């Protein structure tokens, strides 16, 4: 193929190759820049305004002045090639236009852009025509090249039939591409965008304190809420969650039990409302009058009614509860305090459990609650396990050995933690399996994570800690996952949870 070659100062422009080169440097140019630079080279020293360049280089195509300005800017940048000491190639003549001031020498001008469409140029032995004459002939035969695909699509047709056919084909191609893009975007917009899904097997317990948080009735109601949560976990296949916080987006609970405390002239009432969030229907609603004198009866009745609605009428709630009314009330109130990370509140819970043990020193559930509350307090205050606390754990283990009957999951969880702290890893796993048969709690998943770490299974540990936090997304849950028994590197085990909480993106503690 014939070439059109120009030497522009230290650069060599090869039109047919769309290249601009100098020693040890070669740059590929867009065709629009090649056309523009070639035209300026053919008319070196002549000033051209934007309109003239549009008419001569783009042959009247519908392009804006900005296209010309941008093309000149790009050519200047390429010709300078980052050299601060390089001579000017294209200068701006104020209020007139642009001109190429660099020296130009034509090495060979035979074909133009569409060289295969023109007759081959003949060479003679005579003197070559002047540069100006050759340039005039070149410009007259140039096939215009638009600034880009869109301008090409609306440009005027070339003069010969074949050029018009090619540009028409290109226009059709651009139109098809645009149709494809619009169709794809329309499909993406039509596709459903799901931000939240409801899990029908996840039941959230939400406690709404309508009274002062220091009111004893509220503390009792919170303890009842957690007790109901344990009974449902033990008797049904549902997964449970304590609704201390509302998770935004993702998988959310499909069922909800709202627990409210209301004060009326006759006394305090415990209101239960069970709702299917998928259908937004209330399936159960009941109001219980409660006081310190009938807490045991209210707890039994509310548990039985709820399990009946959950299609578990054969379940027998209340296994392992303290039989003494005062001890049961103290345990309910203590649960309000022991689920806090505040050391003062935790100590209040410990004191309540100590008082309850005074009347029932061998009650397994009270011993388990007291042992666990002491370990949580020691963990969150970074204090070593005290001798009295170890004695409580030993006494619990002895009581379980001599007693028969079904024990609550809390008892097995306490014994499993004791075994972990004593280095009895295998026994801890067996005890935790006993707890799983009576329902899985937040503590169950924390202990499961600790055992997985001891077994060298970090993935399983991270999953267990995530389950614990999903069940109750509180500060205490995160800190116990991190510190109970031994320190766990949450950044390695659960990076997502650590990035959300550990680095205070959401400052919980």
C-alpha cells in the first residue's frame, strides 16, 4: 500500500499506519488526529480557524468547536511528548485560529486516506512539484474523518458511491450498538432488586419497656422475655433472636413476638403479640396481669400459650425453674442485669442471684446462672476467676451428678464453660452437645466458637461467633466472643463483624 509520509521537525507522520514516530518513540494516533495533523502539515504556516478546519478536515460534518479545540490540545500534548524544552509545533493565533509552525518535509505523497480507492500515482524522473501544489491536490481528494462515532453517524456522505456505502454500513453498526446498549440497560432496570428478605424460621423477641427502666416490673418483664425465648428455642425448630437492635437490610426475621409492659389502674400488665411479618397478620395477642405474687403462674401461662400457637402443645415449659417464688423473681430480675456490659449492673445481678441461692442453695439453674454471671463479670472487668466462683462451679457439677431429670440448657452451658476453663476440651464438647438438645442460646454459639478455635477450625469459630451476634447484636455479645475464656482475634475470625464494630465504624463501645 502506498504511504503518505511527513517529517514534522523531529517527528515522522505515517498517514496510512496512523503512527507518529521519532527515534526510540512511536505513538499510535486516532484517525481524526492523523487527518488534522496531515492537513496542517500540508498547509504549514497557514492560519485556520475552527470553522475552516471543520470544513476542510471534517468536510462539514456536524462537529462542535469543542471537538476542534480538544483535537488541537491532544496533538500539542503528543508532539511535546512531555518534553519541557521542546519547540512549539502548533501555535494559537489570537482571534484567528491555529497554524503549524514546525518545519515540514514531505517524504512521499502518493495515496490519501483511502489509498485503495484512488489510481496509483506515477513517478517521473523530473523535478517533483512544489509542496504547496501537492498539498492542494491532497486536500482536494481527502475523505473526511469525523471526530467520533456519533458525528460519523450523522455526517454527510462522501462523494463516491463506495465511500457512501461504507459510511452507511458504519451508521447501521452504530445504531445496532446503541439499540443493544439500551436493551441491556432496560433489562437491568426491569430485573428485581431485592434489598431485604424475611426468614420465616427466624423469630425475633422485642421487649418494649413502657415504664421507667429502673422499675421492678420492667426488669421482671425483660427476664420473662428472655425466658420465653429460651422455651421457644428448646421446644421448636425456630431460630430465635433478641431484638436489642434492628438490623437494616439483608435477611430479617419473618416472625416477631412483641412483649410490652403497661400500667393500668388494676396493676401492671404483660402484653404479648405474635405476628407473622411475611403476611403482616397478628396470630396471637394476650394480656396477663402480673405481680410479684404470680410471676410463676404468668410465666407458665404465657409460655404454654405461645408454644400452643407455635404448634407445640405437647411441650412442658418451666423445666428446671426454681420452685420458690422469691428465687424465681430474683432470677428473672437478675437476667435483666446480667445481660449488660456495665460492671455495676452485672454486680447487681450477681447479688440478686446470691440472695436467691440463700433459700435454694442446690437449685441447678440458679447455680448455673450465678456461675455464668460471675464469669461474665470477671471477663468484662479483666479480673481472674475467684476461688468462690470456682467453688460454685464445682458445686454445680456435684449437684448435676447426684440429681436426675431433665435439666435446662443453661446448666449444660455453664458446665461446658467450666470444662473449657479447666482445659477439659473433650468433656466441654460433650456437655455442650447436651445443651444443644435443650435449645441453642447466644452463650451456646460463643462456647461452640471457643471449642472450634481449640480444635484448630477458625472458619467454624467465625461462623459460630456470627451466629451468636445475629441472635443478640449487643456490646456484651461481641466482647464475650472476643474475651470469654481466652482472647479471640475477631479481625481474623470474623472480618466482616470486626470491620463493622471492632474499628468503631458503628461505635457501640
